[in-house]
C-alpha cells in the first residue's frame, strides 16, 4: 500500500444496521424498574439493595446521557 492510498475501515453487514434507539431506551428503563422491584425482598443486609440501586441509576444515567449528547449534537441521530 502506498502513502497516497486511503485506509478504509471494514465493517460486517450487521454493524451497519441501524438500531432502534427508542426500544433500547425503553428496555433500559424497564430493566431499572424491574431491578428496583427487587428492592423490597427478603434480603438480610443492605449490600444487595445498594447494588440494585447503583445498577438502576447507571441504566437511567446511560439513557439520560444519551439523550443529552444527542440534543447537543455530539452523537448522531440514526
């Protein structure tokens, strides 16, 4: 390959398919709600509750971060 040739990335066909962003966001929110439903279980300590809340907040934070980045134009709207 010479210095004047451009390097092009190679993608698999399934990587070029657009994903359904709304469905992914709804799935994350529903998963967070289901995780928080286990908050009122028969756990003895608070360790399980802390992990459930942290994971649920992480899921909601990912959805909110995605929305903010798309509104700011820092992520493409596919």
